[in-house]
């Protein structure tokens, strides 16, 4: 009987403690709701759109055409400059590779068929040996023109083509290489023009972008509680954007 009374007293105490805790939570909830009713909070977030710098757009376009337009948020037109840049670089690499390959070919051909030694030979020497069958023929022509300083030393700058056809074959390889090297200059010019055109277009887009920034864009967020008679209180979020 004594054990039963002790257990009953413990259960009763625990029940009253739980009821008291529940009342405390309800009181805290009511206080929070009341505070939100009386003092609604408001949060303002400002998102400022700053003007863009034309100088940066020019620098970006000169580094890589199309990047100035990307900075100006107008890459729909800038992508064409980027595509052109990639195409021009592909052409440049291809032409440069071909020209160097032809240069190696005609030098190897001259060593094998004309008996030249490649040491200390300049570009003029490789051009000259394609026009004369041998060094003696070349020296004779310089002597007739009384241009003795242009004559070659036979021992150091010897060459002799066995046939005219071999000389012409060499001349064809030399011409192909040199012509390709000359054409590369036009590709380089196109790369420069592409950068200038991209920079001009980027500045135009920057000007249009900055003109549209008359006022800043801002967001206003309000947080509060709305309640009516016999209606459960609800949390209200208000968003307002202004230009």
C-alpha cells in the first residue's frame, strides 16, 4: 500500500510538471505572435546595378575578341568575334606549319642535289641558288655587272645543280614556302582588325547599357502577421521591386 501511494504521488507530480511546461510553451508562442502583430519587421535589400567601364571592355576585346561584349552583357554579337578569332588562329597555325615544312624540304633538297653546306647560309643565299645552276654562273654575272662584293667564295658557298629541272623543282619549293610566309602577314592583319572591331562593338554596347541605368533596382521585403477574428494568424511576406 505504501509503494502504491508513492507511485501515485510521483505520477501526479510528473503530470503537473508536463502541464506547467505546456502552458509555458503556449505563453511563449502567444507572446511571439503578439510581438509580431504589434511590431512587424521589415527587411530592405538593395541590388545596385553599377555602370560598366568602357576602358575595361576595350582591354577585354584586345585580349580576346568577344570578351568585351560578354562584359557588356551582349555576347550574342560578341560570339562572332570569338569564332572569327579561333578561325584566324587555326589558319595562322596551319600556314606557319606548312611554310616551315616547305623550308625544311627545300633545304634538304639543296643539300642532297646541289651539294651545299647549310652552315652560315642566309636567306639571300637560298634565294639565289634557285636562279643559277652553279656558283660559277652566279659569280660570272656579278663580275659582268662589276659587283665584285656580291660574289661568293666558291669553297664556302658552293652549289651546282645537275639539271635545270632540279633547280626549278627547288625554286618551286622555295617560292611556295616564302609565299606562305608572306600571306601569314594578312592573317596577322585580320587578327588585329578583329580585335579593333570587337572593341568598337563592345564600347557601343557599354554605352547602350549605361544609358538604361537611370535608377537603381531595389527590393523591399516586409515580414509581419495578419490575424482576424476567429481566423488563425498567418505569416505575411510582401515583396516590392522598384526601378
